[in-house]
């Protein structure tokens, strides 16, 4: 068996891990890389492997950094099955089409500039048509229902508790070369206990080889109830200043979580009655998908739906919430002068309608920019977190006079202690652990703790690094592909 880390290696983006065993090639995730534009363009257009040779893709969840490059994979010749949970398939149907639309619009903008410079036009990485074509290859599989996906390879999904449909991947492999059975577990993105809407993460009984995310290695989150209380405080104070709360939020998962929490706060009378705008067609569409998958809800959300607080059984919609789909409705928000909450994509403030809301509001000192998720380096969201006072939006400089608040308690990722707590209960600990989906500092912090507390053998692979697995040992790693 050989494992090659083709993405999310010493970074938190572009998840792709290639497993080669028994003459088969299994790809875990196929995410878009997000970072510096030139580097992202190169990595996303060109895979470090031949897509035609991949036999099957196993997808942990629908977030762009895990699923966003699937249309390009199919466009370049992949013809195998894409296996995921039911909810993930439905979310991808919405998200990949939206991503194709964004690719087309971005290239249209770039080509106008290239034409002025006398340069030839470029093509999008993929189009809406490519996205639609990729959906033909999806097969959905329920949680906790093992299925043979190739000779000698059985797949089981367990709930990762990160977002609707998210899964940790268990591959039980009859490794012909090693002459033994091996269980490989890929954590995907692990969520937190007690987060609204979705169920808590499940823990696999055991693992021989573990590929583990490390996003928040070395860092801990505030308890969720504390984050909810802080959200209440931020809204009340901004309302009293007469300002707006501008929230860059991922359209899938974080937006629904925020709306659900705001609904509960409003029902209890803990926040003032003010308009809440979810200004993202993608968020509106994915919220419809959330409504159609109550099998993924936790007990609290099911009780909320069945109980119908104030006669409203929709956790994602109440009188104060308005979902804006059209460009015209979105533009009207720029003329509002009264306090409001605007939740808009993208979550790292790199593209989409959120840029217009930031441009129109950050020079007003009454504004609060609320960051509720991890921000990658070199993104506008990270610049807000880092406290930069002058930021560039659409190529123009703006003074950031807004108050910036960061709420990590709303994170959908397990923190340092929760990651250790996910591994510790395993009845048989992994013989080899590979840390991915984390910046190097975070991965090193988690690796040290896993070695010290659980006596694990831990590696932090670099991009395109390969490991030959012999039995349960690992031969000298090499740069693969």
C-alpha cells in the first residue's frame, strides 16, 4: 500500500489523498486549493496524478476545500464512482454548480483585462456544464452501512459531526501485498460535541492507519454556550451603536448554524428584533437541502422542529430572516441605514456578495465585522483577523474603521483537546498516524501531544509526499508523483 498526500498537507485547504493498494487507486476527497491566486490557479488546474487512472473517489463532505475540484477531475478523464453520504450528494449538486458559475464569472472578468493587454483569453478551470456532468458519477451511501466498493475493500461512513452529511471514512482493506487486513481511517473534518443542528462526531472502534485533520492543533475553543452569549453581546452593542453586523460565513454549515442560533436568541428575547439578511443564493439553496435531511439532525434540533417554538417549526426561517437571491435585492441592502445583520458568502471574504457589504460598511465605525470561522493565509478574512487597518477590495483601498470580533466557538472543527479526545477512546490505537489539514505549527503541536499522551507514531507529510506501507510499518517516505 502506498499513500500520497496530494493536498491539505501542511495547509488547511485542497484536501486530496491518494491510496494505492491491490492495483487500485482510491482518492480521498478532491478539494480546491485556496490561497495565493497564482498558486491556486496552478494547483487546481493540474492534478499531481492522472485523473484517468483513479478507480474510485471517496468524499468526506461537501465543503469546497474537500469537494470543489470534482468537476475538473471528471473533465480530465475520471470515470469511476464518487461515493459519499446522501446529504453530501445533495449539497454537492448545489455547490458544484455554484462553483462552476463562479469560475466562469472570474474568467470573464480576467479575460477583459487580458484583452486590453493584448493577451490571449484563458478558460475556466471548469464550467457549470462540467459541474452538471460530474453529478452523474455520484453514488450515495448511508452512515454505518458497510459496503464493498472494490475487491477486498469495504467502505463505512460514520458521522464526523462537522456539517450536514460529513463523514469519517473507514476502509477495511485486504492488503494482498502485505498479506494482512488493514483498517485505514480518514477523519475528514471532525466536528465538536454540542454544536447545533447536527449530531456529535462518532469515534471509530479502531484504526491501523489514521489520516487525521489538525486544523486547530495547539488551540482550544470557547465552550459553545459562551460563544452564543458573546454573539448576543456583539449584536446588542452594535444595535445600540446603530450599526450593522457583517458576517462572512460559509454558505454550507456555518450560515445555517448562525440562523438557527439567532432564531433561538430571538425566541427567548435575548436580542433585539432587527432584520437578518442571508445574502447568498447558495446559502438559500443549501438551506433547502438542510431542510430535507432531518436524519442528520441532533435530538435538540428535532425537538425544536417538532415542538414548534412560537408556532414556527422551521429552524432556518423565522419572521426576522430574509433570504435574498436576486442581485437587485442584494444591492438594496447597500442603502439601508438602520441596524441589521447581514450574513453573506464567501466565508473567507475572498469572493461573492460579502465583498460589496464590506466595501460599503467597514469605513463606518458603528459596523462590526464578525468572523466565525478559520481564515486561510493571504485571504481578506485573515487580514481582518490580523487587525489590518487598510484593506484592498476590488483593487481599491479602504480604511477599516469597523470593530472586528472573532468567535471561534462557532467553529465546526474540533479543537486540540477534542482531536485528542477523538483518538483516545479507540479500542486499538493506530500504528501510524498522518496529520493533514493543518498549518505546520498546528500540526506540530498536535503531533507532540499525540506522541506524548497516546504514544503514537506520527508523521506530518509535505505536499506530494508518498509513504510505502509494508505491513503496518512505513518505509522511508519519498516525494511521489
